[in-house]
C-alpha cells in the first residue's frame, strides 16, 4: 500500500516508469539491490537517473551513476565522488539529510516544485529517491531520478526543496 501511495504522488510518466521498475525488481523485498536494476528496462529515462552508494560504517555517500541530463544540469558528473565533492557547499546539508533519511528509515521520496534556479529564475521539475539494499533489509544506496519541465543545457544551481512540496513514504513498517 505504501508503494501505491508513492506512485500516485509522482506526476511525471518518466519518473513513474523508473519507480515502477524499482518496485517490480524488488520481488517482495522492502527494496531491491543495485544489480536488480535493469538499465534496458528504463533505457528511455537513463539520462534522468542517478545513484549514490551508502557506506553505513563511514556514514558516507559515493556517486555511482549520473545520467547525462543530470550531469549537464549540475555542471559535472559525480561518479566516484563524495557528496561534498559532488554538490555545492550550500546544498550539502539538505542533500545529506534527505539521503540519510532515505537509507536510514528507509523511505521513498517524491518532490515536485522548484528544483534549480538560474539568473533569478526558478526551474520547476520533479525528483524521486528510492533506497537500494544488497540484502533487501538494510539500505546501502539511493537511486534517484530528476526531471525538469523547462530543461536547459546550462548548469543550474540546486535549490533546497520546499517542505510543503515533499512527500515521504516510510518503508520502516
């Protein structure tokens, strides 16, 4: 029931397809593992997809995958980078808090609204975050997808989400 509520909270057909794939490959577990994700099943949306691996012992996230559109929006690829290297200092705190909740609770996340800004203009879009787990129990990664409704080819500045536009769905049971 929690997943169904989450899926209804997603407006973008592309993000909905990414979420449906995540749900399908978890096969009754709370969450799937990274190797369950089949890129060919979400090939049309890979440019929107990104992922970070989580090391609970170090409480650290490391970039695993960044889609081409996402890399363009943030101005760089973050594969192999820590959060501090991947994100600007002004976004690091809220990104870390958000990612930690996804893996520690674990929880599903949906946000629609202003995601980036540039030259005084907000860029609207939608973002989802989904936990990943090698054992299906303890989360060890974040799979995300982000779509901008008014896409641009120029790097943008990340905006902290407006709490009123966020939706959280706990898998903690």
